[in-house]
C-alpha cells in the first residue's frame, strides 16, 4: 500500500482510500474490489530531512548542509527506513568524497550499466556519504517481519547507496541487525563498517572462524585503527595469538585490547623485528603500500601450511577510476592473479579483503559485544554540525579507534561510556 496526503491507495487495485488514521489493517472497501489483498500502513512521517550532501567530488568545501533533503521512500517490500542516531566516519568516506570508486559504484547504481558496452545512466550527486550507523526503525516494507518500528538497530550500508550522514537512511534486511543492548547509539555506531570489514577479511578470505582459530598466529598491520582494533579483539575472543604494529602512544591501548606482541614501528625496523618471531598463519594488512612486497613471503608466512596474506588495500576501485570499468577490471584481475601464482609457488596464499554488508554477521558480532568479548574503541565524537571537522580528523590518519558523529543522541549520553573503552584524542 502507498501512503498519500489525501488518503491511502490499495496496493492491488490502486483504489484511493480516505481513511485518515495513522495506521490500520483491513481490506479495500470499494464495492467492486472485494477481492483485494490485505494491506497495512505504518505511521505517518516527514518527507524531508537534514543531511550533509556532497555537491561535487573534492574537498570538504564541497559539503553542503541542508534541512530540505528528500527523505528516502520505501520502494521494495524488504526495505526499511531507519532514523540515524549516530554514525561513523571511515577512511572510505574520505576517499569517496574525493571521487574514489565512482566508476565502479555508478555501475552498481544503474543495473543496465553493468554491461561492458553500456555506460551507466546515473547522476549520483548530490551524494550522502556514511557507511554505518546506529538508530531506530521508523518504517518497514510489507515483507519485513524481523524488525518493527521503534526497535533499536545498527546498520552497514552498501557503498553504492545513499549513506548514513543524514537523519534517515534506507536499508534492506541484509544490511541491518538489532543493536547490542549493552551499547549506546554512539558506541554502537563505531562498530558495523570496521567490524564487517575485519569479519569478511578474516572469515571469508582468511578462512578463520571460532572453531579453527585457537592457537593460530596472526599478524595485524595497523592495529590501532577501526578495523585493527576490532580484528585484534575478535581474534583474541577466538583464541588466536595476535601480533600487531602501532606507534608508541597506541601501545597501552593495544595491550588493553589483548594483543600478545606489539611492534612499535617508530622505534625499530618492523621487518627485522618480525623475522625474529615465529612465522604466521595469517597476515591482515590494513596499511598497504610497499608492505606486501616484503611481508608476502615465506620469511613471514608458514609455507605449505595454508597460510594467507589478506590485504585491505586493493587496487580494484582505483583501477576502474583510472582506466575505465572494463580495463580496470582486467588490470586488477591480472594483479590479483600474479600475486596468487607467486604465492602458490611458495605454498602461501594471497587474498583481497573487502567490506561486505552482512546482517547475519552483525547478529553474531552483537552477541560477542553483549558478552563483553568486543568493546567499542572511539577516538573522538563530533556533533552533526561538525561533520566536516570529523572528515578532517579521519583524513589526518593515525587513528586510535573510530571517529563518530552524534546525530540524534543527546550529548550527555555520549560520555556515559560505562565499562567500555572510549578514547578521546
């Protein structure tokens, strides 16, 4: 059923109904349409919202705050509208602000553009960024049974969709889960994107899980960032021996998160230091650059033992931007295949890790959070009107956990961190 300003329209026969109650359940009473199916409606809601919109790719100067952005409508029965209480700013958001990934993401925004011989017919700007949030379900599609208006949820949104740096966001079942009961919205917003990136990299690409990880030796490069802090905690919850790299001032934080060995990259040669310890079953690389040229070798990974090197710094989207969709895919495929063949000759494996929205994984992460196995680590909290400053903070690098934006949660709730680690810059 479709809601209108004059009444409601039956989803089967399109008959205009004039009943004005906020919500009701019944059958179309128009005498010629007694066979219409059951219909239902949700409560009335506003049609505009506040949002930070990116008017053109580039710097923070291209952000514009508006209180007149169109509120996303439910178009399919598996969709939901979520009120955003808090959201995080991720390095991917900063990169997308500059146009990173536009060629590939526009192909996903326009299904006809997926075909190599057809250019995508889409104008994505103005664009709302933001990949995750914590909030409240406001409205649901007819096929949504697991979630009801008023329930608290956390969300991770596909990169090609309109994001969470707004008052409301449109999501599907695969992007949502009930929020951990032990967390405030600000705390919960710090986890979904980073958590799912680490989850997909360690499980889907790394081949680890709660039953096979005990006793494994894992190296997490860049352990103090959002993905790194989550990965260290998840691995420790599963019984792994975790080595990580970070700067000197982040060592106390990484110790509190359970890291077994910590390498201070400011005080010693990381490569030489890592050569002195036992080889690893898996290396999770959140740094990129020249790192993999040295670490993707049997000097650091166990040969012929299923050891894997998983990097989060893949060239896929960058190649598509630089060389076009088809040529970019070809170049990326050749790069991945080259490293894979190189590793096979030595008995080690090379993988790319990606952020993957996964509601079922969020369910499992929520259970770990409520059991105290994973804690949110927050670098700094900004208010909604300070969003450009939050982007500047993330752009500077050297993160100590996540940067979060409070959108609908009161400031007094932000600092009520209970027993969880809230680390302020």
